[in-house]
């Protein structure tokens, strides 16, 4: 198994009203893994829910919800709607990447109370 074939984290799929072919699954996995590989060590599981809300009528009715369960802290959830499923998944993955970056920065920021106390004692 090559490094490219190995998925860094478990991805669960739930699909409603969309023809979920093997090609679509691989494309969605590629999008999600590429967007979130930077935070691989911090995540336990990713859930991707895709749905076609209107059926064959068309319009802005494709829904993508991506949830990342972090090792510590609350899960991070992104919900995105669009007219094409792959572009909707791509936008949701990019937004999730940004939100995870914010969460990691917040977690790595020093606690302001401890920081103030260390300044006072100096």
C-alpha cells in the first residue's frame, strides 16, 4: 500500500438522493484529505453527509455537511449548499480547513490569566 492509497483518518459517508459511484467517493475523499491533511494528527474521524434536497428538479439543492471529530475538544461542523456536489464539497472542505486552523491557534494561545500573573511576579 503506497502513501497515496492510505487515508490518514477514517472518513464515514452518508448519502441521500445522490448517485454515489466509486468515482464520486474517490473524488470526495481526495478533496477532503487534501484540505485536512495538515490537521491529520489532531482528528479522530471525519463524517461527510451529502444530499440532493430537491431530487432531479435542479437548482441550489445539493447539501454537504462535513464534521471533524478532534482528539480533544468539540467536533467542528460545516454545512454548505450549492448546485454541483463536488464544488459544494470543495467549499465545505476549505471552510472546515479554515475553522480547524482557528481552533488550533486558539488552543495554542497562552492562557491570558497565567500570562498576566507571570508578568506581575517578574
